[in-house]
C-alpha cells in the first residue's frame, strides 16, 4: 500500500509546502499556468535559477523523496 503525500520539502522555498503548491509551481515552471496565479502563495518571483532547481527536483518523479 502506498503512503499519501500531503507535503514536501521544496528546495526553492527552503520549507515544507503543500503538494498542491508544489504541483502549481511545476506548472508555472513548465509554462502551463501564469505565475501571477501564485502571487498569494509565493512572496518572490521565480527566477531562472529557481526554474533550474525545480526542473531537476527528484520530487517531480516521486514526491516521497
């Protein structure tokens, strides 16, 4: 039986975030949604450094990592 993952440690924010926010950040990085949708959830603008970190994050493949 698999575990339910509700929160993950995000290397961009340096803190534990809700898995839904993690997915939203990935969608912004992948140009699927606009960043201004997250303006209430993130207190910074995603830079190219953040985008590189997110694209290389192993949690994209397995949130339990």
